[in-house]
């Protein structure tokens, strides 16, 4: 991981568990939050499109709308 520039967050074996500071509320990962926003688009939840390119276009459109609203 270090060769690729990542900082490992793996505790040593047998080390006591530490609690993360969350400022009083649960923290959601960016990917989970994005998937939750994408679930608002019904055509993306169940793939109705036969062609992959059409589905991908709808996916890009949904992401663009999400970004525009932010």
C-alpha cells in the first residue's frame, strides 16, 4: 500500500480497539451517499435498457443532475 501512496489504517494484531471520533452522529461513506442519491432515479435501480450504452448515458445524466443540484 505504501508503494502506491496509500496510508494503511490496519491495526496491529492483538491491539485494543479504538473508537473513531464522529462528532455525535454516524458517518456515511461518500460512495454510500452517492448510491443513495442514485436510487432516486427509478430507471437506474432496475436496468430496463437493453443496450449498455443507453444505460451508461442515463447513469451519466443522473450523476450530472446530482452534481448540478449540489
